[in-house]
């Protein structure tokens, strides 16, 4: 029996929150600013490596800054998530899964089980791509291709990972692990609304993500007649409206798409923008639907550029296909949930991405969710009651117990 220590778990979770904690004086609550490869991210990973070592695990950084806490046993499950955050992130997204994994591996060792390893993947939040660290580790994204990716602030992945070069060791082969289990906050409203304590994930949706750039003619905002302007922002606005209309026949209520980052060039009140570069991301559980949406995006961008005498660049598309969780892990989690919170849990899909998607290329994976207050995440306001955090930890430990060593 793995007997976890809720106080030690919560203390570690709060300590991790202190790396990059946003200023509470500004009303940002428990929010965190700890993007991948920032100083707080690297400091947090160094601290985590120390905590792993104290727990009897061997800390190991790979060439992109994924941090493993390796168990002695040659084979066993991997537990964890990521410890980087969005530019304005919550304190639990990723951190919860890493600290829950650490606590369970630590408690298991005390009970004589030495097979559980822990991980904090790097750049799950996609400063450079889509779940970058675990995508590279799993072979989904070749390292030489990743190196040329750039963040919205213009840094290359090659330059960013160089900041952890003094820590970097060799790759850890995914084949060493018998499975991957990740606890996470739900990041959506369903558990909180229903007053349920646990979600057992059955599948993670797929994602496509690219940068689109309309190029028109930069010009004087006072003297250039409206008729005949080649305003890159107006092309973006027309594109946004047109895809919403064209998607209508293709999408389901679960399909989502987001333009989350826009850069107008040169970005001045008195200049008609000559260039509009923006992120275009879409997610769905069906790869055919993702492909149909891609065709609409490409055709619409081309038509709008042509009609306005502009050009459009469609950048490299990154993506992950939808994945199903392994039935054996799902059933272990479901049985543990039913025992801990009878009738107060559900099976559900994940609309958020997770490192488990990449791990699934090599091993059976599973995920457990705990409620997100108000369904808010990727925001400083993200939060979960401590009682729910601890219950999630206990359910995960019970699931690991049921799955057994190896
Ligand atoms: C990452 O958190 C994502 O789901 O986009
Ligand atoms: Mn996350
Ligand atoms: Mn996230
Ligand atoms: Mn995520």
C-alpha cells in the first residue's frame, strides 16, 4: 500500500508555486509566470532535481531540459507532467502532476517499491511548438526541426535550450518505462459544475497549430484612401469572420479554434499595418475533421490575400493526433475513483493537450483530472480546493497500487 503524505505534497506544491510567483499585491492570487527556459523555470527545475534526489530518485536532465527522477528498477511506470507555465499561468497546470508523481514515488519507496520514476517535461505549454519537450523525447518532433522553431518573442528553440546546456545529459529511452500516468487539473468546467471530485480521462483531442502572415502595403494612416488600402489587419479580420462561417458545416460543439497571438507590423497608431502575423490553432477528436478545417483555412487565406492584392505565408503546421488512454490504466483509475468517491467521478475526454499524448507513442498512458474552480485555467485565477488536490493524489496512488510494479 502506498501511503501518501498530504502535508508534504501540499508543501512541495506551494514551494514550486514560489518560482515565478506573480505579485500577489497586484491581485494575481496564486498565479505564476514561469515560461519554458525562463530563469524561474530553470531555478524550479534545479529545485525539483534536488527534491527527487532527497526522495532517492536519480535526477537527470536530457538535451532539451526534460527532468527525470529515475528509479533504481530497470523497468517501471513513469509519473509526472510539466513545470513550465503559460506567460500568465496558474499554479497547478502541470505542477500538480509533477508533485503528485514525486509524492507517490517517494511514498512508494518508503513502502519498498523502487520502480516508479518521475518526470517534468519541458515546454509543454508550447512557447516553441506543441508540447515541445515530450514531443522531441518521444520522437514525434525531430530535434533539428525543433531547433529552428521560434517563440512569439523571437527566440529560437536552439538558443533557449542552450541556457540549460550545463545540466544536459543524454536522452532517456522511452522504452525504459512500462506506462505513464499523469494527474492534471481539468482546466474546464464539467467536474466543478457537477460537484464531482475526479475525472478519469478516456482520450485526448488532437491539435493543429500554425502561424499565418498576411503581407500588404505599409502606409500612412492619414493620407492613404480607404479604397485601395492593402491593410494586413483588415485581411486578418476578414479571414477570422470567413473561417467561422465556413467551419459551421464542419464542426461539432466540441470543436474549438483560437487566434491567440497577433503581431501587426510595425504596430503604430498612424501606420496602416503592412504585415499581420497570427497564430491559428484548432482542436478536435477526429483527424478527418482537423484535415477539413485545414483545407478551409488554407483556401480562405489564399482567397482573401488574392482578393486584396496581398500575399499570405502559411507557416509550418505542427500537430498531435487524438489518442485514447490505455484501457488497463483507465480501469485501474476508475476502480480507485469509485472506491474513494463513489458516484462522484466521471469518465471524460480531455480538450487540453498533455504530455501523455506523446508518451502514448511508446507506452500505455492514463490521466486523472481534479476539478478547476469556475473552469478557469491558463490564467492567474486558476485554482482547486486543497481537499480536491489531496483526494486526486490519493486516487492516483490507489490506481498505481492497483497497477502494481512493472
Ligand atoms: C496546453 O496547455 C494546451 O492544452 O494548449
Ligand atoms: Mn498542463
Ligand atoms: Mn497548460
Ligand atoms: Mn496542456
